[in-house]
């Protein structure tokens, strides 16, 4: 099955945000962007001292622990505590 996970957005994305009790909401448009290029540029700026990283390495490790726990729970059918 084809998957678009590694294809940069070529088109704008839009969504409508509404409150629980609202009939209509507010339309938002997110401009299309090459997310991978933006990540590489941001990392490059951090290496060159032009900016700080948006996420610390510890955040990445914690995120991977959550993903591992989710996979383990899905395979075992049991709750996995972190």
C-alpha cells in the first residue's frame, strides 16, 4: 500500500477548529512545506550556534520510551507502565 509519509507537502492543509458546543468553527490553513528540509535547516542552525534545538535529547529518549511501551502494549494486550 503506498504511503505518503516521506513526501513533502505540496499543498496547503486545512482544518476547522470548533468548540464542543459550537455548530460552526474557524477555518485554519497550514501552508504546505518540506518538513524534512525545515528540520535539517533547523539542526544546521543549532550546530552553527544560530539557534537552540526545539527539543532536547532527553525529550527524544522519553518519546522513544513511550513508543516502545505502546508497541509492547499492542503486542501483549497488557498495560505497560513507564
